[in-house]
C-alpha cells in the first residue's frame, strides 16, 4: 500500500476544497437567477451555474478514475 502523501501535494486535499467552492458558487448563481429581472442577466447566471456544474462533474469523474481514490 502506498504511503500517504503530504496533504499539500495530495490531489484529494485540493479537489475537496475546490469542489466545495464550486458547489457554493453554483448554488449562489442559481439562487440569484430569481433575484435578477434582466433576462440577459438571468441567462448569464444560468450559464454560470451550468458551467460550474460541468466542472463539478469533471472533478467527480477525476475522483472516480484517480489511482489515489482506489
């Protein structure tokens, strides 16, 4: 079994933190859609949430495939 890496060089340490930030930003963007009256602004926030959701999926896929998670 491999030795644990220093948390600063362990990708899990960084992906967990970034995923939490992305989830919060995605949630915030979705909540703010209802607060904005401008349709272009609403579309911008919707696209923002979709892009962040795509990034979250990429992080989840990475976690499933990365050797450190197996």
